[in-house]
C-alpha cells in the first residue's frame, strides 16, 4: 500500500521531491537533536495545489501528515513520531514572496519563506516586518504562525498572531481555504485565522499568509539599567511605558548571575558598571522621529527612575556599536549558559505584576528542595515572559541534576500555574508538553479543544500526537 | 413545559429577574427599531454561576438562548426571532469591574459592564482603555467582544479582539470556561478566546473578560487637511504613518458632500477653509511626551504633505475646543445625513491600497444604474473602513429609493468583494447579513464554520439564526 501511495505522491511532486533514507534524515531530527522519528517519506510540494493534492492522497490512504517549516521548533512539534506511519510534508520549496503592498502596509508570502526573507522584502520597500527570533535565518513564516512565535519585538508589535491579517490553509480534507485578506477590520463570521495560528499543524497546513508591515524607526537607542530587584525592574517598566508608550520596544531582565556567565565565557563582553548589582534591565527605544529624540526620551526615563529610586545606575549607548555591545550581554546568555553546562529550561509567562513574587517564591522552593541550585533567570520582562532556567549546584554533575528534571518542572510549573501563568509562553506544546498541559488546563477547555480537533480533522491525520 | 421551565429559571434568578410581557418589551426590539421579536421570557442572571445554571436548564428543555448585552447592535444579532421559542439572556445585571491591575496593565470585568465603565475604571488608575464607540454609554464589553467591535481607535490600538487577553465563557453545555488569563504570551493550545470573540453569541456566552490597558497620552492634537482626492488622502496617510508611527491615532476621510451636509444641518459647524475642496482628512496625533510635541509632529506632517503635493490646505487646532470643533465635523455626519433623509448604508472594509479604485469604480457603477444618486462617503480611512452610504437623487423620494436597497447592496458588496474587501467591517453579520455572506464566502470556509458550530453547540441552541 505504501509503495502505491508514494508512487501517487511522486506523480504529484516528482520523484526528486519524495525523499527517503539518508535524504530524509535531516527532516526527521529535531533542532536540538534530542529526538529522531521515522516517516514513510518526506514530501516536498512546490505549490499550494500540490499540498492539497498530497493531502487528498493522505486522506485516501489514511496516512498521517507532519507539516514542517524550518524545523527549528523546540518542543518536538515538527518531527514525526517513531512509528514510521506518517509523511513529513515540508513547505521548504514554497519560498516565494508573493507581493508587498506598501500602501496597505502588507506583505503576502508562501509559508516556506524564511522569516529573514520577509524582513528583507519589507526593508526593500522601506517598511518593517517586526517579528524577530534567534532562528530567523532558518525558521519559516508558516512555522512562525503555526506556533504563534514571539521573540524580541512582542512588547511593541505583538506575537505572530497580532501581525497576521490573512491565511491560506490546506484543510485536513485537502481543500484550499483562501483566507488571504489584507484587511484591518472584517467581522464576517468565526475567526478561523486565529484557530490555525498556534495550532502547530494539528488542524490544517498553513500554505501562505498576509502579514502587517510598519514604519521603520528613524532612531533606535539602547540603555542598560542596574536595579535592586525584579520589583524595582517593574517600577522602571511602569515609568518607561508611561513616558515612551509605543516607542518602548525592548525591556529585558538580566540577573547578575546571567551577566557573570556572559563575562566568564565571552572575554570581550563586560558589564559597563563599576560595581555589581542584583539585576539589570536592557531597555530599547525605537523612535519615529530621530535618534536624538530617542536619547532624550531615554534620559527622561533615567531621570524619573533615579528620582523615584527605581534605578541604581544607568548607561545609555551613544553609538550603534555601544548599543550592539549592550544587546550582546543579553543575547549571549544562551551560549554562556550552554558553555557553563546543561540546565533545566522553562519558557514561561506570568502576569507582569506577579513576576517578582513568582521569582521569590519559586527560587525559595527550589532551594529548599535542591539546595545550592543556580538560577539562570532572564527574559522579556515587558511581555511577562521569563526564561527561568535551573542549573546544578556548583560541584554537582549536570547529568545527575538533569535526572531531577521532572521534579524541577513540577515545582516550577505548579508555581507558574498558582501565579496565573502559562507553562509555554512562546514555544508551543508539540509532543514535549502535550501531557503536562493536562495538569493545568480544565476539562472544559480540553473538551472544547478536542471537539474542534474532531470537527476539523475527524480522521486525526494532522500532526497526530502533538498539542492534544 | 414552558411554565415548568420558567419556574425553574425563577428558582435560579428570582421571580424579579424573569421578565415577560411589557417588562420584556425593550429587550425584544433592536436599537434602530427596525425589528421586534418574541421570547418566552427575558432572564437576568446576577452571576456567572447563574448564567451556567440557566444554560443547563435551557439544554435540558431544549430552549434556544439569545445572549444580550446593551442591545445596541446594528445587524439584529441581539434580539430573538419572531418564533417566541427562545429566551433572551441579558447580562445587564452583571456589571462589576472585578479588578484593575496597573502593573500588568489589565482590567478584569463582568461582561455586562458598559464600555464607559471600563474606560472610567482605567482612567481612575491613570490608564487608558482605548476602545471607543458612539454607543459607549450603553453598549457592554460582552457585546463589544461578541461582535469584535471596532470604533475610532483601531488604527493605533486594534479591534476589541486585539485588546483582549482573557475570557470567561459559559459554554453551550452550561459549563464555565475560566480563560481569564492576563498574559501577553501563552502558546498552550487552540485559540478558543478568539473563537468566542466575534461569534455573536452563537458558540457560548461571554461572562467576563481581561482587557489590556495603555498609557494615557500626554497630549492630543487634531488637524483637518484638505486634499484633492481619496488617492491624495492615501499619500497623506503614508506620510503620517512614517512620521508618527503609533502616535497617529486618527485618520478619517470626509467627502465635501458630507461636510456640506454637516454645515447645512448644524448652524454652528463650519469648514475652517476659505475654499471648498473635494475631500478632507481629519488627522489626530496622541503623544506620550506633550501636546507641544504633538503639534511639532503635525507641523512636520503638514510640511511634508505640502512639499509632496498631497495636501491643498491644512488647519491645526491650537486648543482643545478647536480640536473638538474639528472632530464635530466628522462625528455629526451621521446625524446630518439622518436629518437630510434616509439612505442606504454600508459598513465595509477594503485593503487600504484599493480604496481609491473602489470609490471610483463603485461610484461610477451606481451612477450608471441610479443616475444622480448622492454618495455620502466617509470613515476610518486608516483602517480601510468606509461608511459608504447612498442617498436618493435630489428630488426623488427616499422611500422610492430605499426600495432599491437590494440592488444597491448587490452593486456595492459585489464591488467590495472584487476589491478584496469585507461586507461587514465592524458590525458583524447578525440576522441581517447572514444570508448575504454566503454569496461571498467559499464553501470551504462555510463548511469549517458549520463544523465548529456543530462541535461546540451540537443542539443549535446558541443564538440560532445569527451568523450561520
């Protein structure tokens, strides 16, 4: 049966685009190389019509489908399971920017375009597509939308969902839904768009999208603030939001331990302050007027923060290279902690007003249970999104500590839940957090999600074993 | 059976909150007084638990439910049909602001709170809830969310959907879904929130919401520009967006005929220009810094617009009362056209880049078919949302012309569809546009909407006859 099925797939996409064996291997292993699945084949359609034709074959032959973009996901959402039943449907050949409309401020793209392609196509017309992630050279817009990607610009521009106006989707039945609307307002029925966004390929295959563009800022300036505590960082956030409103485009928390790790593993990166401080905030202003105006705004924020006792010290970058150096202190944390050893990572979100209490409570609970464990806490404080990572106590082996991961996760995620937070801020559920989420979602919510899944994918062919 | 059913309802909410006869009448007639339906009773629960208990009774007795907020809708979405089978479930007794969290920048409210209550509760904490509509003193946040309301601040802050973080919903089965999350990032499964938003009460009953707050602007300044054409208005929009970015909070198109109607029916309102111009743009800047800075920004926009030939003239308000007078020219159009007579209204959205072509094409087609008909065209140009209204030719009776409404709608909405637009930008479908939308939505889209409806409301009890 499988031979017949693959032969029919080859009639749709050509033999060269039905990959098996070694050719398929890189599509079957996840980004962090923690898991390799199996598949009948990797199919690489070249158009939406080919996606639809393949999906119809999968329905006829009851073959599960794992849609895949850049395969940069962190929760095993884009790789198949070990059964070998599924096909991987890679959108990577569909990488055409269909159009840019600078008057409507929209860009229309195939799902397989990389995020970087979209950013560059917008910039070529003098506009900004603000979604920005570490993997932007490899990840695709289809994957970004299927996981409702976050990244560094959410504070000002929102998640991938808020950046999207229209979608093209191949349904589980193999029909093409043309929802490619470039409209700011459209109240004509159920919001199918936002149902497919964030569904991680379990309801259908996103094949194209219309996204919003924005003005490129005229000036962008960065500052590093030294603060007493997470609570003081929140006071600074309130000042910055009030004073800068939408010009506030970055507000990142960095603990002193994170900064020390960066300094230890990157010889050229140094704290700009003479003294140590408990916490730091990287604050970025993007100004439609000028760089000078951005500096003036930042100086006003700093002045208010000192007056109100929210900041202990501050450094404002006075050149692009100084800005880049300050950002490096934040961006190199991931590499610095990897160089230091392995740790247990959590991608969590909290109501911003609960963050200080969450950190205090959870740090204390972890110390009671795992005395001396080291907290690597940083993240997008302005979005309430923390990377709350836990490393082994000094002297203890990483491997021994990593065996405690289920117990650590339970403490952290139960605390997140008690504080009204989310155990997956921007990575999604995939296969990795699929079971864990049942601990925190109500039966009513799970029932509704299951009902929608059955309604749109009654044969359970779309990315089975993910999300639900 | 009905007597038994109502007696059981009275056990839940008390006799005083089961309204029949004259007491129920005002709940059965729509805002524009075009239609009065019938109902077994109007039920007025006082809590989410009571809503759930009533819904369970409705399931048991198979009684359709029409959820109702302020009953200010324009598409017959919140009134029952003529059968008398349904109950109206009014949320008007649930009007408590549950909490305001200025650090998380969120407000939590019962669904029956008026929009004005939310605005005032935010303002009392020095924050802004930006959703703003003509009916804000009467409409409720539950209704705003069920219809994904738009209004005058969408350009900067988005529709009701973009302003909402969390929901509490009583499902069609009478279960309470607690989705009251105050999180900027949360990727843990399907986006149920946005499915209930805009569903017009056909999937469940919104009983509470967590909405986003923003900084109050420090200064707000308005200008009126005179422009040659809708296309010139779009050039001005591009300049203003680039120069002001998020500080641009209003961009409204007013045709000269609209302005003439306002001047004719309001003796105190006058064009600030010495000469007539074909079109005008009302442009508003809201500045986090100061009013003076807003004026400087506006002067820069005007200067660029004159240099590039996009504007013929401009007046910048130099006081709050001048700003208010300019806004009156826009806000009084609805009353002025009502005073002039009846007309055929359309609430449409288009890709912004298609607006000039749409107006030219559709005006011409209407003139060919209905020579001399008068176009009352204005609206939220920055959102692509036009109020594109058609009045009888001078000398012809309104009544005779209104009989042409189906033919006029067909020309306008077919043209909207050809230009990639929406036939309901912000009002929803309700009972009024339910049949018409089938002409413009694909079978694939209608099938998915029907599948979701059956999945979440298999007994078809929720607001039947609306949307689908």
